[in-house]
């Protein structure tokens, strides 16, 4: 009976109810959108990094630190004997890194040469075109970001100056065999990809490698001299830290949105208690306990949210569908920051568990803020209520 | 008849051998001129890029090949920028951010103030006799000066430029022009020295043109306005503290 009464009161409240429902619906739509945005961004970044850089794991030279450019020149070490068959079988992709100066269109700029076997299939990098055809000009692959900063285009020939493993200057000519979209920003920015053997020859560093990308996770279970396994938690540590910061901002936004919505709910409920004091007196006179009267008002508040959920689903559907279908376009210029996952449109995936959790959170707050103004009812005598007296 | 021809040949070659020192001697004499114990110089660096030229003034101190300190005096944008080289380490002080940065790793590949020299090039320490063996290719006249062309081959595997060609002034034993080659044989840099003056008993170039041959442009000129050699330089100049002073 109370439920039915609450429903009728809400419907009978007309535009006041409608405003509350709309406010709650907008809050729900924004929260679902934001939750989907963060979820989809995280998912995309993890997929991109895994497909383009991490594979099934990394075995990194103990001397190599990707965040310390001091280490780049001299961190390559010899391939361990025990991994030779895995390398030949393609389960491990050896990558050699070397800083270099490149001369695109007659300008000098620093770059990082990344040697990778042209027949690897662990990473999504399309490197089959890197197989050297002649001895004079080495084919290289660059990402769009690198192409933009170096102003290199497909077919351009440029010089590379490099120091070999003894510190001797060497130079070679390279031709851009392709410019591709590399979603993992760290594999694109300042990077020039070329065939591993070609780089080894120029560097006079036969069988040297900076790190291995694993095509099979079982290689993580063993110890190798000069190499250490980089677990996902370590590889993605920076990204997770950035996410944690974003989560704090997200939580503040949610708190603000919920606070604004709850002001509306609280205000409506407080006004309702004041305006409907004679109704409260009548209900009390008819034998309804104060607890049940409070429940009625609380249920009315919860009804707002339930209606808001339906309205939000209807109003938000085109928006949700659009972002799932066409993705969230990263604003121009953000790609240059090298933020993982910010290199291509983010197609929304809606995490139902997280969305239901958010809905339940808002439900709890709505129930609380619907109930709070009704506390006065517990102090009210039916006679005073019928006389229209509320403290 | 054969004996007479041989005798003539020997007689002709005697004065030649007597006047042409060995390649190693030439390198030693060049080192005597070019390697100084200490120096203080005010210089202008003129970078001739593809579109325009720009000039920077600096005061530099050096102690052998190990220690060097440079402070840029002009233009206003670069004024106060300082560089300190200690052995294999290089620091740069940026007055606008009041920060000292150690130039390392990939940063060493960057150009110094847009010039034809990278920080890596600045770190090069070359003594002709320690790094190279030489052979005389031919005698030529270069820019009006009699010169030998020497081909230099590195004596060890860790010399940055394994092969060089140098045009050496026969009278002064100084390089007039040099070509620095990559291991692959590609010409990387050229060095042209001119306007030599004798300072403290050594011939020193007052004008040097560095040209990165892989880069477009007309190279970078170093013009030495004043130079003092073998002077006493306070040790504190070659300290990191002096960068922020």
C-alpha cells in the first residue's frame, strides 16, 4: 500500500517530480558516460601496449632502463645461449635499441633506432617490409607521430649517424618504407624501426639485444643471466599510477554530481514534509506509524531515482550508442603527449557491474537524502500535524 | 744505362726525403700547436642555417681536453647559458629556468644551439698522435698555402672517427682543412681552419668552420676574437657551482 501511495504521490506531484527526475537522470547519464570512458580508455591502453610492445611479457637487459637515457647506448647484452632455440622459433623477439642522430630533409634530430627481426609475428608491428633488399639503403618504418615531428614521408631517404658498440661513428642511408599508425605512443615517438640484423651490422654488435618480447609466457618462469622479467604490474605501473590520479578526479566529480542531485532531492523532500503536514496528520490519525510515514517519503525519493534511471536510459541511449559506435575522438594535439590509449578513438564499452554499483551508490544516497527531512515526522504529534504545525 | 737512371732517381729523392718529415713527425708537430694546457677565449659562433644566420658570443675556458667551461654572453635570449664539461660529463645551465641539466644519452645527439656540432661532438677529445697513424698522400696548394694531405687511420677501435683526411700547412704544421669519415666511408664532418696567428709560440686558428655534411646549410663558424694560452685558470671555474653563479 505504501509503495502504491508513494507512486501516486510522485505522479501527482507533477512538474516538481519531473524536475527531480530530470536532474537525477542527467547525473546518472554523466556518471555512466564517465565510467564507460575510463573503463574503455583503460581497456584500450592495455590492449594497445600488449599488442604493440609488451606481448606476453618482457625480458629486459638488467642494464636497460627505458626512463634513463644514460642506459640506452650501452645496455645491450649478448643473447643467452639457453634462449637461442626460442629466438629461432620466434617465441622470443629480440629488440636492440640504439640512440642515433637522424637527418630528415637536411635537419639533424635525435632518434632511437629499434632493431626488430623482420619475420617476427609476436607484436602487431608490420615489419616484414624491413628486410633489406640491397646493401646501400636500409628500409625503415616509422609511426605517424614520428613522421609528423621529423616531417618524413613514405619513400623519403635520409641519413642516420650512429655510434657503434666501440663508440665509433657510423652512418647509413635509410628509406622510409612505410608510415603507420602505432597506437602505443612509446613505440612511435622518436622511434625508427629497422631490421635487427641491419642494426647489428651497423653497430658491429652481433647477437646483442636490449630486450626480448615474449610470445609465450613460460619464459618468465626462469632466471637468465643479464636479463630480468618485467611483469605486467611493473610495465604498467606508470599507467596505473596515472589512472589512480584520474580516479581521484573522477571520484571528486561523482561526489559533486551526487551532491547537486541530492540537494534537489533533499529540498523537494523538506518542502514536501512542510507542505503535506496535514496529510501526515491524517495518515497518523488513520493509524500509520511514524516509521511507515517516513518510509513513504523515503520511497517517494527512491521513486525519483527509479524514474530517473528509466529516463536516463531513454535519453542517454543515443549518446551511449554513439560513443560505442563511433568512439570518443581524442582532441587534436593530445596524441603528442604520449598518453597510453590516447592515440586513437576510444570506443565505449559499458561495464555493467561498475554501472550497477554506481547506481546502487546513488540509490543509497537518494534513500538517505529522502529520509533525512522526514526525521521531523517522528517528533510530530498527529494533532499538531492536523493543525498544520511543524517545528 | 740502368745504373745511371737508378743513380739519378736516388739523387733526386735525397733532397725530397730530407725536406719531407715523416707523417708521425707531422702529427707530433700538429699536436704541439693544437693541444694547449689551458686557454681563455672570447668567441663568436655564427650558425649558417638554411634560411638565416645567427650569431652567439661566448667566453670559454679550458684545461687540456678534459675540462671546459663556456658562458654565453649574447644574444639576450642565450645570455647566461653556461656549459661545463668535465671528462665524459657535460652539464648545461639554463638561466630562464634556473636549472642545471646533465646532458646525457639521447640528449647528446642534439645540436648545440642549432649549430653543426652536437653535444656528442663537443665531448670528443683528440690528440693526433694518440689516436691516429698517418700516411702522406700528396702535396698540394690549399688556399695559397703549401700543404700535405694526410690520411689518418685510427690506432684503436674506440676512436670516434676511424678515418680522417687532413690538409696540413707545411710551414706551420697546422690543419687547414679536415674531412671526418664514418666507419662506412660516408663523409660526416668537415673542418676548415683559417686566419692563423701565433700566440704564446703556437699557431692557432682564429676562424674555424665546422660543417656537418649530412645537414643542409653552410656550417657553423667559430670566430675567436681574443685568445690567451697557457694561463692560470682558477680551479673553481670548472665546478658545477660556477654554473649558477
